[in-house]
């Protein structure tokens, strides 16, 4: 890889534009992953740990996807192979430079004590260009990643550059793609559970909207940080709002709760 080719040059990402980078796609929520695929393991920390759930273990494969081998959930690896073939056709220099910083890794989202990383299900991939990692959280993305993210989007993968803390090396199967795989019966013998509303561990613009709406009902000293991360404080605020409206105070932002907040 000739780094001078410019593929690793950082390109600024305007904050107001980052939320639109993925078009209609959304980051897959923890609630969706747990309901439709199951829980890879009973506990999580900050370091990678193995999958222990036997049904999920049976869905994990290690295969050649073009420029590298990947270990992940079988349908995610299959789509990743198709994405990389398209990149090879449309951007051969980028394809030749691509490497992986990991796919399957059961851990929490960096900086969170509650949210499980989608790497835990093997549905997310971190990419390198010429062995160089994109810097997380600087509001910029390597030029090569900027060029290929529409191909990932076209195949239903969400780009992490749109996260509240920008993570441009990260691509993951979107909420919409996980739903489609579930409908197609690609998650094995486990019956899918009904997806709950927004709940602890969820993150993204939907959670930001929820936190902003809750703040309109909270006293100034108790306002939530609108950070898009559904943690313990957000759950407590949801439960308090539910009690005030005579709803079951379970701390999950159900459809009834969202409607009462003016979001449904």
C-alpha cells in the first residue's frame, strides 16, 4: 500500500451532516439483537470474550471475504463478501489496501457500562487501510472509507461515522438488515421474541430524541445529558415519566410512552 495515494488522508465530517450519512438505515439496537438473535454471553466487560450461547456459536463462521479472512455471524460474513467484491470492482486500489481490525468480539461499547457492542454478535467489522486505523472521535474519516461507505449502505450496513462519537473505521449490519435476516429465518432454531421499545443499552438519534423529550418534563437540576446513550439515568427518567402518566413504570420507552412524550 502506498500511503501517499491519499487513501488514509482524513476528510472532515460536518457534525450536522453525519446523521444523514446512512440515509434511511439505523444502527441495530441491543434490544433488536437480543430479541431476534439472542444473548451471546451472560456478562460483558471492556475486553473481548468468547460467545458461549450454543445457538449463536453455531452461526459463527470464519471465511475468506476477499482481502482478508473474517470471523462473524454467517449472514453478515456473506454480505461482507459481496460488499468487498463490489469495492474490488469499483475501487480496486482501496480493495487492495483493506484490512480488518476485527469482527467478532464480545464486549461493551467503548466508554459505556451498559451497551453491548454489535461486535459481540459478529455483525460489525472494523477496517484498516494500509494497516492504518482511522482515528475515532475526531470528526474526520479516511478518504478511502469515505469513498466506500455508500457501497456498505447499499447492502444494508450502517457506517459508524454517524455515531455520536464518530467511529469511521466501523461498519455494522443495520437494524433494517437484522430484521430482514430474521424474517428470512437466518438466525437458526431460536424463536424471535417481540422487540421491545427503546431500552437500556440502545444508542443513536432515537435515544437523543427521547432524552430531549424527557428533559421537557424534568426540573432543571435533573436534566439528562442528550448523548444518545440509553443508560441508567435515562431509564430512571423514563420510569418517572411513566409513573406521572399512569403507565407501567418499567423504564422501557414503549410505544405508549413515546406517544405520551409526543414522539409516537
